[in-house]
C-alpha cells in the first residue's frame, strides 16, 4: 500500500489518481496510524519550506516519518517541496528540515544571467541520469513539469540521482537507500510522470 502523506500543502488527489492508473493500491494518510500501514510513502508539497515543515510538526507526523523511513526503511518519494523537506535547512526560511540528506535548499542565482532567466523555473525540462543507473525511477528519455524557485544543493554527490539544466545544472532527483526525491511534479508530467510513479510502486525502494 502506498500512503500519500496529507499535511495540508500537497496536491494529493492528482497523485492518488495517477497511482491508481498504474494499478497501485493507494490511500491518503493524515495521522500516524494511517501512515503505519504503508509499504511505501509519498511526501508531496507545494509552497514555502517553513510552512511545510511546520505543518508536518503540527500534525505530529515527524516522529512516525522518522521511524518508518529511518528505522523500518520504508521507501519514500518526496515531490518538489516534499523533497526539500529531506534537507537540513532552506534559504527560504528559518525552520530546520527533516535532515535525512546532507543538503540545503537554495534559491536559483544566475549572476549575469539574472535578467535573462526567470524565477521560478516553470515548464517542461529534461533530467540527465549520471552514469548508467539501472535502478533509476526516471525513464529515459523523458520530460517533466517543473515549478520552483529553490532547489537542493547536496554535499554528497552520491545522493544525486539526476540533474537538470536551467542556467546551470541543479539536482532534480535524489536517492539515498530508501529515500527518493524529485524536484518536478510527476502528477503534472503526463505519461512520463505516470511511468515514474509506476516504477516507484514496482521497485524495491
């Protein structure tokens, strides 16, 4: 059972609908008890970092997420802000993140190109997979829909499972053991997003 974590800041309905289309059993979880049945988790999210992590804490979901992901090794997929919350901190706010990855969230900064490139990065873009990663969730070739002004900056390159170019290369996919994250929105990415969610459901983690 895939449980989508509903903490008030994610597009859970669209993600659930796409998962059902690929045959995955799915339910939406708002409480610790509802999360405990998960064989896999999805942490979606849109909006500001501080609001997202504060919403998780206000609902008492951080302890159960830590238990499931860090102790029981339940696979999780973070989407957009959901992936950002895996980091230690964000330039966007003052709150501490979950700290599952040795990473910070930083705003796009283009220097001399700042007048040419708009922030947020919005629209379709591609993802490059480093090396030949047979375990990647990301189908190749593919295009995904992005809407974001901030991105992850990982200190350990081993956590970077995909990169996208917008002014410069930035991390758009992460993976550390059972922890997976994507910067783009699979639920808005048509057949490419559907294939990615199907791979997540069928994968070992």
